[in-house]
């Protein structure tokens, strides 16, 4: 098993990478917006030990929320079994090119990150 260096246990100020696009306006799948979120985070389970044999504390994203204006288009609660730097993909209806999506996540230490993207 390959171990990560201890310097990777902290969350850096890396931004959430967001890609959002509307599918074709006609035919099957018309008006569906697909969103991809890449959220840099160590996602520690609390079960792993470091090089000194000490347990690495649990540290993972617990909640994710995506809004389009006042409307919540995606919300999720995550557990410690999600891999490092999670990639979430979801779809919703009635998104339009040019609208602003806002993403917020909170982790088990209470830290938050935010990101925004315009739908293409």
C-alpha cells in the first residue's frame, strides 16, 4: 500500500473545478444541464496510520450544495468512504447557458470552500 506524505493531510486553498454545459435544445436530453465538480480534498477516513504509526484523524467532505440562483439543484451528504479529490457528476433540468452556478462544500472540521461557474 502506497502512503501519502503527511503534508497532504491539510486542505489547501485549491479551488473547486466546475464544468457545466447544457445539452442540445432539441431531441432526447434537450434542456438537461450536466455538471462536473472536482473538489480537491484529502478525504481521510481516520483508519489510516502515518509513518510514525499514529492514526491520521478523520477529515472528509460532509456536505455539498449546488445552487442556481435561489434554487438548490444538487445537495449531498458524503461519508469517509469517498476517495481523495472527489469528482461528482450530476444533471438537472431548466439550466440555461449564461446562468451562474454556486457550489459550497463543508468538511468534518467545519472548513468550507466555494466555487462558481457560468453554464456553457
